[in-house]
């Protein structure tokens, strides 16, 4: 059985699960937000049996996750207490107890993971990524993370206004923040840096590369946003950009695969900026990043590659 942990109607997850179903593979998908509020769980250890049973229920019945042969940690939601629990402290307690039970069970599963959960969690942190990228020989733009307005001012003066960007660590649907150039008017607000860490980074002109790593395979799309309304952040102008599949130089491929190995990742959506003179700068890797727009616009078989990898982990 292949276990998939992701929330419902996530298009990337659905594309892979559909392919596995078409092959007749047994797939069990769970949403962590259903526990303990919606679905039951029963974990059982006995001296009379060789292995424990990990029963999780859903609308279709119950399944024993101890049969899991491969697991995909895709995009997860927090555990959710029952609405009947009104007291905040009691809700926190119920969710904490669920976390202890469920995460302990998931860590005990006798299977391979895409991605290993501990590695996935650590690799979401950009400072860790940047340090690992330097270790494997990748270039990164000059970068400062600070809550010190004076440090931010010195960094800006060193590089120059409108020659560096500032951005957040995380960008979700609820709190979207695009990457922005530092402009003169931003200097008047630098004191706000003291309230939370800000990423300041040298702006590297060039074309973006979205590189999807699946095991040892790299699927690369060149995204040329240079002549769009907003070349600073290609995510804002995908529809205006020129996009095509390309092959990376062997040296860059090796460094990126070394980075994936260093971070302990099987899957990753890697963002790189290539300059006009052929230099490659690593920006970040998202262990749960998107690939469907790349697949749709280039024809690269990424969904099938992920399905094949999960199938190989479970049945090879």
C-alpha cells in the first residue's frame, strides 16, 4: 500500500494519485486535519502478534497503515480538535495528544518516504538551505537576514538601492508577499525590521529556472520574465513569461543533486537564477513546491515520474 498525506483537492496530489490508481495500485490518502475531529484512530500493540496495528478510519471504513510500503509527505494541514471542545487550553491539549500519537505512528511505519519527514521539516528553513548550498559548491546571492535596522541600512548602502530585494521566509495563500526591490521610499521604514526577521538579497538579473527533482531526475523549465511587467518575481507573471524545457550543464546538475542528498530530500522544487553570462545562482528549494504549471507549459512528465518513484519504492 502507498500512503499519501495531503489535503483534499490538491491538484498535484490528485494528478499523482490518479496515475497510481490507473495502475491498480492500492493508495490510501489521509488529511491530518481530520484527526481527531472527524475520524478515529486505534493503535494496537500486543505480545501475541509480530507487529502492531495502526488503524485509521475515514468515510470509507478503516485501514491498517502498518501495511504501508511507501509514503508521500506532500502538503499537510494541522491536527484539528472537535468543535465540541470550546476551551482553548483543552483544544490545544487534544491536538497535542493527537500529534504525539499520529506522528509517533508515522515515524514507526516500516517504509520509505518521499520526503523523509524530519528532513522535509528541516529543509523548509532557508538559512539551512543556503548553508548547505554553499557546502556543495553552489553560488548564492549576497544575503542578509536581520532584525537590526542598522545592519539592514549598511547592507543596502553596500549593494545599492534597487539592486537588492527583500522577501519573506514563507508565502501562503493567506499571507502572500511577493519579492520586491528595495526602493528609496523603503528606507524610511527600515526601523520596522526590528519587529521580525527580513531577508535582504542581492538582485541577480537573468532568467529563472524552476527545477523539479524526483530522486536522481531533474526536470528543468526556463522561465524568462525579463520583458514582463514584474521581472523581479516570476510567480507574479507566469502568463507573460516565455517558458521552455531545457537541460542543465552537468556541473550544475551534480551540485543540485548533491544538495538534495545533503538535505535528505527525494523531491524538491528548486529555484535558480541564470545570468546572461551563464552564471547559476541558487535561490531556494521548496520540499513541497509546485510543478503542475511547469508540466502543463512544457510537457515534462513530472507527475508520472513521481508516481513511478512511489511505485518503485513500494513494489520494487
